[in-house]
C-alpha cells in the first residue's frame, strides 16, 4: 500500500519537469502531508500484526496458576476449567500449584508474569479482594495488577454447630453472644477466609463479639467442633457435607442471600435475625494486567459456555460452587464492589493490616 501511494502521488521532480507553477511553500506543504500520511500508515502495520497475533492465539500451552494447595476447591475448579479450555482452545492448559501465605505466593507470580495471554491465575475473595486489608505489603494490587477474565462461580457457607449443641437456632446464638461477649468461639482457616469473613459479618450485623480460633485448615476446625472444643463454624457447604450427611452437625443457616437447593429447609441467615447478611466466596480467573483484550474476551466467552454445560455444572456443584459465568466487565464491577463491602466490614471491626 505504501509503494502504491508513492506511485499515484505527484513528485517534486515531476512538477519541475512539467514546469509546475505551484509555490515552493505549497509544494513543501504537500510533502509534509505526505510524510505524515506515510508515518500514520506505517503505524498501522504493527497494530495489524498485533491483531493478527491475537487472532492466532493460542499458539502454545497456557499456564494456570493456583495459589493454593492441591485438593482444595480452587484446585478442583482449576483442573476442571483447564481440561475444558484445553479441548476448546486446542492447546494444553497446565495447572501449577503455588501455595503459600493466604495465596500470596502464587498470586504474586501471576502479577509479575508477561501479559501475553499465556498465564492466568485462579482468584478468590481472599486473593483478589481482602488480602490487602490483612497484609500490609501483599506484593501486588488485586485491581491494578490484574484483568478479571471470568467469574466461574459462587461458594456458600453454612453455620454449623455440633449435633448435641445447646444451640438450635441463630437467634439463640445471638442472644448468648450478647449476654456474654467473647464467650462463644468460631473456627476458621485464617484471616480473610470465608469462615473468618462470615464470622466478622455476623458480629457486625448482630452487634456481638465472638472469639476466632484459627486452624491450619477448615477440616481441623470441624474436628474440634465435633469434639466440643469450639462452638460453631461457618464452613463451606461442600466441606461440611460429610458431617451434615452423617448427622454429626446441625445446620442453623446459610450465608447466601437465597436458600440453597442442596440444603432443603435451611433458611439464609438474612432471614434468621441477621438482616442483610450475605457472604459468598467466589472462584474466578484473572490474567496479568495488560493482557490483550481479544484474548481476555475469548477466554471469557469460552468459560461462559463451559459452565453452562450440564457435565461441568454438575461437577462444579459437587465442589460446592454454583456456576456463574460473568464476563470480564461484569466480573470487574463485582470485584470492586466486594472490595468496598469487605473493606468496610473489616475496618468497622477494628482490624488492621499486619
């Protein structure tokens, strides 16, 4: 196109031979305009090449970082998504577990990765919403350092007590906590986890004070709950399911805004004396900031289609994840609302980052 442009445009030598009467200034202006046009056309070339590269994506395997240990919900979601994406994209999606410090280690690695479309990371409410409220220097910014790709699904918790607990209702727990502040205990897997955030929201809405007992994992908290060492746990429904089915715990309410189909007869905490209560952790996929928009959009479309399939829907529900599929823009808006919501809850609780 550039060579053709030069052929069709009159040149200074041609004008001289024809005895052009155009003033020098006018002829000079023409060449300035020509050079600007050529420069502009030249800038189109790398843009077109970039678009072509995006269209060809992916041309190699994609790394899917999981900032948590194998065997958990995040790992299960990642392996399910990786399997489905590999089939749809025609390239291997390889899961890499990089656990450590509430998901910081793996999330930091993802933040520093090249934004070329060949690295994604599994993100949760912990890694991409509340970590900065508990950890003063997390080593990444959950908003500035990432592009939300898609929200895979939501995870609800259930307030459970041991089967022989004296508490048979949420209101009884509220009354006891108000009568004796700091006397009741709840187990968590650490700061910023869904168990912890549920407990903080419970205290905020009910104007009570509970004591948090931190364990290395939610399973140990459930063991101590059965043993009578702690009073309650806001555990994920999937993790609590074996104890629920074995009737070793009582379910007093769920943290979602609506009842859950897999816990028939159990009402949301918002309907049981805690108005406005809603706490759902989530499983999403993020890419490093600067990842090409066409790549992000392609991934979002594929994930939305994946979570709609009956097979994947059923497997996600088994993991305790209610399929969602929100795209990049909607997920970004949701992430920001979560940061705002939980930032207020944490601040009102007087918690400061360490």
